[in-house]
């Protein structure tokens, strides 16, 4: 759009009316140009405030506006170190001391520096076996007795190729987005998230290729596919396959 400025009488070309309004206000031919310029550039007055750190009792100063001082929007600690540390009371120190003494009597050593409780030999054995399984299988690892699949295209490709009886699956960019496994016959999007985020992201990607003639497949947990999302996925001719059908969880 074009419009003539009432002050400088120049033809101003703009896409949005805000652009023209901005020119009109800051136009040098504006009769109040100097007054408005001073008003825009005028800084708020600052005040020096001296405070005492609540942790180390050290005095420090801050330069603040009157409004921030009034609203108490200022630091109460002299540094990030003091701000992050806790103020220990005599009561809390006494409880910690008694807890450590009790632990030493029971186990013969202090629990300071240890994470959580002391593991039993049985627990250590289970954790060791789970760690070994993680490196052996590559696909599954265990945390606190629960099995979790690890997403890695390199490790999952052989299983997916075997399941769909195909070969040559590689990551490939189609239109705007990258898809996990693609060859001449399939376009497969693969997600292992335990919520619906991965499914919604896959749906966005499939929407960009509505005319794709290859077989489109979404591999995910079926419980993550919502009632409203499922019809949208199927309307794009995308087949949904449960992740549990491709891998066998560790019992």
C-alpha cells in the first residue's frame, strides 16, 4: 500500500498500517519531532541501594529505578553462590549430626557423599546384569527393574527390515521433513516416546506428503495414539504398527 505523509508529503510504501504510523511519529518534519525525540531517549533516574547479604553478611550495592525499589525487585544476596546455598539452623545441623552418627554405628562408615541408601549384594547383581544386557542387546536397557527401549536407527533398522520383509531402509528428507526409515517401497516414521508428543510430530510430517505413493507407516505405542489423533492419521493412508510387535520386552 502507498500513502502520503502529512508532514514530509512523501509517498510511503508499506505492508501494514503500523509501519506507516511508525514513520508518521518519527518523521523529521513532525512539528514536535525534537520534543518527542527527547522524551523517547530520556532515561529513568537510577538510585544506589546498599544492602546486606542474607548469607555472608557482606554489604553490596545495586543501581535501581525507584519503581524496582518500591516493588522490592532487587537481589538480596551478593552472589549466585550465596543465593544457591541454604541457611542452616542449629536444629537442622543437630539432626544431620545425629543421622550421620546413627549410620556410622549401623554400617561402620559415613553416608556422606553416597547417593541414596546402601545397595545390597542382590541389588548390585541385578544392576550389573542390566548394564551388561544394555550393551549386549543395544535395544533394551533396565532401570529399577523396568525395561526401556532405546531409540537408535542403526540398532532398530535390522528388526524393522525383518518385520516388514524389506531392505535398504535409510533416513531420508522428503519435502520439508526427515523420515526415519525410507526406501523405494516404504516411508516409515518411528517414535519411542511414552506420550503423544512423538505421534503428533509424526502426524505433522505425514501431512506434508499427502500425495506420497509409497506405503506410509507409523511405528509407535498404540496407547499413545489418542481417539482424535487416530482418524487423522488413518485419513492420510498411514498404517499404525505397535512398537511391541517389533521388539520383545525384557521380563
